[in-house]
C-alpha cells in the first residue's frame, strides 16, 4: 500500500500507457499471425485442389493410352488384322506408349526434385546430335500435325562438344519441343536456333501457336498448373514440363527466358553455362543422353 501511495500520478499514467502500449503491440502481432495463418491455410487448400486436379488429370493421361494399347494389341494378336491395319495399329501403339513414357519420366523427375534427390552428372556431349535425337523422337507428332521444323545451327561442326549434365538437358529440350508441338496450330512452323559461345550454350525454340497472356505467364512454373484446366481443356498433359525444366536448369547452371504474345506464339530460350567434369568423370554421354561413349571426340561413334 505504501508503495502505491508513493507513486505519483505522472508515474502511474506512464505505467498505464506502457501497459496499454504492450497490449496493443501484442494485439497487432496476434492479428498479423492470424492473417498469416489464414494465408497459409488458403494456400494449402489451393495446393490440395491442384493436386486433386492433377491426380484426376494424370489418371486419364495414363489410363487412356494404356486402354488404347491393350485394345489395339489384342486386335493384332488375334490374327484378324491385315498387314495395312497392323501397321496402322502399330503406329498408334508407338505414339501412345511414347506419350505415356514421356509423362511418366516427367513425374519421376518431379518427385526426385521435390525430394532433393537430383544430383549433377557432368559429361561431354555432342549438342547437335542431342538436338537431332530429341527432334527424331517427336517426329511422329510433327508429322501428325504437318508442322515444318526449321533448324538454324550456329554451332561450328568442329565445336559441337559441350560439358554439362546430358540427361537433364535431354529432359529440358524434350519438354520445350513437346510444348512447341502441342501448342502449335496444324501446318505451322517451329524454329530451333542453337549456338555455343564463351562456354555458354544457347538454344531457342520458337513456335507460332497459341501464345501466352500475362496472367498465365505467372503460372507457367507452378507445378500441376496449366493455362487450361478441367475437363474442357483442349490440350493434353499434366502441367509439369516447365516447372521440371526450370528446376533442372537451376541444377545445371542455366536459365530459361520466355517471350510470348497471345496469338503470335512463343520463344523459349535456355542459356546454359558449361560445367567442367571432375577427375572422376572419365566417360562421355552420347547424343541421346543414354549411351556412354569414349571421351575423345574423334573416337565417338554415333
């Protein structure tokens, strides 16, 4: 009691103001915390919705080609197809299996990237051969849409060897070329320009298709997101290609530059800095990213 009596009115008011200020600051912190929690919850809900849509989408993307392959292979195996129909069915089976393998590979790479299990494997590779190999693998889709492919190779014939992670570059190029094919209108052209200078590889892939508006540019690298979603979308796929390409480029010291305008097409350019092999890397990866060859370029067999 004596202590309280000894406190002046001025000191008492100061103490009250101090307490009120602390409480007010805590209230502000609580409100900010509640706002952050609401924001996190909103993102979690959106993420779950995206993953649900992805699972529904990928189920169709996997089930449909499998069902087609099973039915077509059954028709061939029962001996009722003539030679012309067998060839036709075989082409369809190849196309469906190619699509399925391509999508599954992207899914596996996405899972490995999320788990942090992707590592560098630097090798010497022939850039020209790799680009040709990727294009050849998509030739059936290029032919189906009657697309013309224009390749401008500014890489000197004596300087086509580049040191990087060939497997990851193969996946990146495959996704970018697949996108160019998918979003190009029939009978249009796709242009590919490649060059090596100052220990940097630059590959540009230009299409004259749908193009991308500013709103969808922001979504390009979101996993599971596509410009069109739901059952009414007019393009196949799972929305992983660009996000995977971006993740892989970060690992192999590269970047992706996008120029696009709705109705006028898009240009996707990768700029990749050369990486040097370690002393333990004494083998070379071939043009398709799968076969190991001798390190000496003069002894390579393609």
